[in-house]
C-alpha cells in the first residue's frame, strides 16, 4: 500500500454515524458515542466466545493519550501517567479479557464508593456462579464483599487499614512482629488477616477458611526463608495477575498510530485486546502441531498478519501485469490481442510495412484477429496506423 493510499484511508476512517451523533447537553448524549457501537459489539463477542474459569481478576489499565480530553486521567504511580482509564475483568488463569468499561470521570453514583460500583458493574454477567473475584486495595471494602456474597460471588483482595469496618485489632497488632507472623479474625463469612512480610499486608476475603495455612518461601541475601501465610495471601498472590498479564500481552506489541483524535486510541485498544483474546483462544483450541515448542503471542500475530495480507504484494502484482498480454483500447482495436501465434518466427509486420527498417526483428507473437506477426510494443502502433490508413480522406 502506498503512503498516499494509506493517508486517504486514514482520513475517512470512522466507526460511527456522525449524522446521528447527539450534541453535548442533548438527552441521550454519550461521550463515547464515536466508539460505543464498536465497544458493545466487541464485548458481546468476548462474552460469547469464552467461559470464565473459577478465578477472575478486576483491575485498571491505562490507554496512553496526552491530548485534550475531558475524561483524561493522571496516574503518577503508573507507567502510563496520562491517558484514558479502563476498568477490566480478566480470567486469572488465561488473562482473557471478558469485560471492560471506560472511566469517564466523576458521575452520579450510588451511595457506595467508586470501587464498589465498578466491581458490581463488571460482574453483572457472572452473578450466582460462585466464582472468586480478586481485586486490589482500591476496590476492597466490607460493603463490596457483602454485596458480592449476596450476588452469589466470593471476593478477596488487599485492603487499606483505614477502611470503615476493618478490625481495629489488626491495624497495628503487637503480636505480629517477625516476618512470617500473621493474625486472622473472622466475622460471619468475612475473614480479615494481617501478615508480616517486608511490611504488614492486610486482606479481606469471603473465600478462605481461617484455619487454612499455606507455606511461603522468600529469598533474603541469597538465603531461602521458609514461612507460613494465610490462605488469603496465597490465593491473592496466585490469582490477582490476570489483568496485568493481559496488559503485558497488549503492550508488548502495540498497534495503532499517533494522532489528534482521542477515539482512535480507544479503537486501537479494542483491536489490540481482540488480537490478544484471539491468540488465547487459538492456543487453547488449536490441535495442529508447530515446529516451535511454544506458540507465543508473537507467533500468532505473525500468522494473523500474513492471513490478513493474503499473499498480496505490490511488487508481485506489477510483475504479473507485465507478463499478461496487453489489451488494446476498445475504441481503436476492438478485440485485437497480442498472443503467441502458431508456427515459427516471422518478421514484424509493423517494422516492414510502416517503419521500413533494414534490421527487422523476427517474433512469434502477433495479433490473434489479423493473424500478423507483431512485436509486443508494436501491437498498438500497428493497429492505430492501419486505422488511420483506412480512414476516408476528408473533402
């Protein structure tokens, strides 16, 4: 594809009907109108194509964008500090993106905090499935765990010690001093734990038993320490990385182009997530053997790229066009086509009749209608000269 063609396609590229776009302030105005239809279609496809495992992770991601935008966020602790924030729900085992939502800034919410509303919105399609939902301390709170439990879901996550409802006995416990020590409290189905690693780590969970203790290993100055940890810490460390793993797959081979239109960045994000999800589905469903031991995300992208190209090559097409017999303009020669004639080589009729040269080339090609031998480059001049010669003289 030439540069001019790419720029022309890029100029007219849209994914929404601009004529039906509501104005700001009108009823039904949607700030994501330019990509809403694509987002809805892609999310429906994500949910139909995959069944989540028992463990699911909820976290946030960033789409890099530094232009002017009303819902652009600044996250100083993230690798991408300026951009569009996206809430994501991924499978903890395969990193498959099952649901996502774009954060549009402060809006009218319920009486709960933002983290509670985000998790409840993303988990609407998995209610009463007894799945385990994992999230970090931005989302975790006692009301969220109770709401999930009422919807048939279990939750686990790190929690900030100043959260309302967190036990005071666990905030600064005197009996948790050394690395590996912990303390567990339970109220109804909610288990609260504090565990000493390098520093105190707090968890809330509705999927763990207080008596369930797991082994943990830490490396300090070349030595291995054998420690113990509550099940909440073990489960959180094992199943919380689904969104982060999906971000790694997405960011390692980024797609798209820089520009001024914010909605294109969201579209590139959706397209990249679709490629990652397709690669995960292919790795789980494919039965064909490959020469490589591991069929990685890069291998899938390379094969997908070659299938999209479909063997097209600008250079290859130009060679094919040169090898094909040239057609003559219908207004001048009709169906006269230069082809290979039967028999041996014969002198070119155009050179001998009109050019009258001494060194006349001998060729095997000629006109299929006139049955005269002609060079390929002499085909059109010969028929044009014959047409002019046969034309009646003007009075």
